[in-house]
């Protein structure tokens, strides 16, 4: 079904993969992040988070403007309502050390959560790699975070087998990142993708797979990078 140039379904092969896999994740634990000690420290952390959310909430019009570019193969992408700060989302970097979205300050990020047991995730991984190869820069990065439990062997083997060459290897074996996204109402299952600006503000998000190497996705990235 179409409305102008906006189509509401991803590629047929991705839909079939999603149906076959059953993308809902079973983890239900809630991730709680603590910083500092004592009530004063907690209050300061809460105040900082509130300030960041206020900055992001002011970008509602911008979120709608960018998300309006999500048509065709990425039409499932929705504007953040309201935009919220995702600076504190945590995972391990390519060096295996803990990091957060805040460490990507100044860079627009397409954050994708995936697992090797998720067939739709596997199907879209080459397109994410292709998007990073063409559009990756000091201003933009596809941050694909693997959430498989256990060690790195299985996801690294998978990426090697399908020839992924440009995506950096990000990980969260605790599934805390997925649970945080779920708690925020952003994740129903896997894959889940979030477009985050250089200030750590969520601009748009979607559940399910997409053709990220398509012209539609590239135009979205270009729109997100516009001043």
C-alpha cells in the first residue's frame, strides 16, 4: 500500500526472514545504570540526564523533518516522539573496552542491535556494511552492536563468512543494551535501529530489517547530516 512516494513495507525477502525467525527477543531483565554514590550523586546524575533530555526534546521538528525522508525501503523508520538523550547507552567498543553513545559525540550514528540467531538481522547485515562503506566518515558511522550471549567467536565467524569488511565490531553480551532500549519503548525485538545525532539525541527509530544500502537509506543519511 502506498501513499505518494512512501511505502510501508521493507523488501519481501526481509519480511519473509522476519516471519520465519520470530524476531521477538525473550530477555526481560531491566538494565539499571548507577553512577557515583549517595543521594547527592544520584541527584546530579538525574539532573544531567534531565538537561540532556530537554535539549533533545527541543529537536522534535528536526526529527520529523529527517524522518520524512524515510520512504521506500526504510519507510518503517519513525520520528522520535519526543527525541530523547541516548548518551548513556552502553556497550563494548572494537577494543573490547566499555563505551557509550556519548563517546561518539559530534558524529551522527545509525545504531543497530543484532544477533546471529536472528535471521532478519543476518539478512540485513551486508547492507549495513555497504552503507558504512559508502557513507562512513568522521561525521557518520553505522554502529552495529552484536548482542549474542557468550564470547565473540560466533558473531565474528559469521561476519567473516559473509564478508563484512567496514563495520567495526561492537558488542554487548549481557543484553543490557537491548533491555534498555526495550524499557525506553524503542525495541520490540531484533533487529532494532536508531538514528542518533551528534549530541546523542534520538532522531528516529525502527523495529525490523531494512535495505540499508538502498538509495532511500542513503538519502536519509544525507538528510540527517544536513545542518
